């Protein structure tokens, strides 16, 4: 078994203390962790980012740091964490034991996230796992009353299993306590539309997660002013560029299940969003990623 880095003694001890959770086969509803949906934890750029995210809002603070070798974990890399959250919730709801030590084939992860399964996509998955492991996070979220500064990575460790010809048989990864604790608490996970994986832009992916988290299924929807959204995104681009890109998204209306509008109130531009009413059959089709006939 080869890995992305040499195992440290504490890694071996952690692995020995955890039961191995094998991925559940079949079609699972995608679930996302609410904390990751609401706050700036990932790079939204397709180009490599090494500049840290240093976010402060009230009592909430987040610092995300990357290495020069791999760059910061991106919002596309976060699909692996959506897969992991979906597996954990599915197992918990079925009364099965869960674990931070998870095993799956690359094919299972790639097909769940709507990717192709060729060699190049597997190589991209390995690069994503490297970024998730090498990116470090420190935050006050869910630990406001702890005096000790807690730093973690999205993946503590990952390894791949190869056959005698070097072909991949599977991967194993260890999730951090912070992420696992948030997922295992039912109140901190939301089901998302499978069409999310077809969103190609980093900003529109981030926007869907914000909208799903805050707008939910409230008939009246929700709204944010653009300066607030810009701050929450963690992007490096200035507000003017951010607003320009947001207006383009509003014109295209790509977010599954939601309608976006821009309006001015009290001299400030605001983004409003509300769920689009759909019938139960269409909702079920969307959840499993099947096309809906609008004719």
C-alpha cells in the first residue's frame, strides 16, 4: 500500500484505533456539511492558490493555509467531503457503525461526484486528496469556548492500494474529528441537489451552497448585500469584479431549485434568492440527477 506521504507514528496509532468503514454501494442522496456551506473554507479558483484565507466576522474567525507544493483545497476538491458526509449519514440512518477511517474505490467517489472514471480523472482525484490533506484550517466555529487553538486538515491521512501492475484498487482516508463531529450531528447536514456537481464555476458552486444553507425551503427566500457576500466568499478578486461575476450568474440562473434576483435597497445592492416551486415528481428526479422534461 502506497500513500501520499510517509506515515508518522501518530498516524499509525490513529489508524489502529479506528474501525475501517467500507463505502456503501449504490445511489446515495448527496449531503453537505452546513459549516462548509456557510463559511469560506475553500479556494473558488481553478488556478493554484497559496494566499491564505483570513476571515473575521463577529466572533467567527477562520484561517485557511496552503502549501506551495499543492496549493489550497478547492471547492471542487470539497466534493470528496460531500461524498464522505453522504456515506456517513446513509450508514448512520441505516443503523450501521460509522468511522473516520473510510475505504472506497476511485470509481465509487468519481461516479458519485459526476466525474468520468478514466486515468486522468483518477490522477485529478489523487491531486484533490493531496490538497485536502496539505491544506490546514484553524477556526472558532464549534469551539468558541475552547482556549486551545485547534488546527486540522480536511484529511488527516490518505493511502492508495495498488495491484501487482500498479493499477489502483482503492483508497483509504482518515477524516478529522472536527468534520466528522459536524456530519454525525443530523442538524449540521443538508441534502443538496445532485445537479450541483454539474456546476462548473467556483463562484456559482459556492453560491449554491450559501443559498441552500440560508434560503433552504423558505417560501420568502433570503437576501444578502453584495459586500457581505464578497467577504464571505474569501475570494482574492476585488468587490467590483466579484459583483460583475455575480451579475452574470444572475442572468444565467444556473442554480438548481432557486431563483436569483438583484435589487437595490438603502443605497446597497442585494442578492435575493428563493426556492422555485416544483412538484414532488420533479423534486425526486432532480435528487437523483435525472433530466426533467419541460415540454
